[in-house]
C-alpha cells in the first residue's frame, strides 16, 4: 500500500452566526488528475499528521472520494495528451476522456457543528491518497498519485 499526502493552506470559514444560513457545504477538488492509478482519497480536517493508518473513526476524518484511474497511457505518442484549448462548437466528438475531474466531499454537518461550537477560525484540510497493490518498485510513483488544481470550501443557500 502506498500513500500520497496533501496539506492545504488555512481555509477561511463562515462566521458562527452563519451556521444556520447555508443549506449545504462542500469541499470541492477541481482539476483532479485521473490518468494514473486508482486510489481512495481520505479527507481530514485540522490533522496534518494524518496517514493511511489513521483510523476511519478518527474525529478529524470527514469523508473521502475515489478515483478510478486509467493506469497510464498505452497508446502511441500523443494519444493521451489532453487538448489545451476549447473544443470547436461544431466538433461532435465527446470530450477527451482524460479531462480532469471535479470531486466533492459533502461537509455540511461537520461545518455546521464546528460553527455552532463557536470555532470560526481557518481550517486545514489534509488529503491522504491510498492506492493498494503497489509493488516496492512502484513506491516512488505514489508521490504523484494525488494531483489537482485547487481546493475550495463552498456553501450553498
């Protein structure tokens, strides 16, 4: 088993009086790369020391998302290159299969409870990507397992 870590910069949260205003809260991961191995991304809050061995029932564990990876490219040169520009409006082909994904972890109850306790300070998100079945010569590949463009805390009215 190999893991890959990400620890965010502090993320601002709403003020405590806003705990009842939002109907839903999500952590949204934009531009998630799924060209490599499949993995499970475990999400923790305010626990930069979390690892793949951190128990599922740890109070800082707030969810997970999964990537069914493509396992690399096995085609000719350029076969897996994702186009950099927008698709022509008259191009009827489906979008490229390796366009990055957007993944969402719903955190409404966690955020509401946190705010109701009066804790409105910034939070830090730790993500541990865990891939099973890696052989010892593939351990280095786990370093690039979790790649995404940005993370946002989004609340909805």
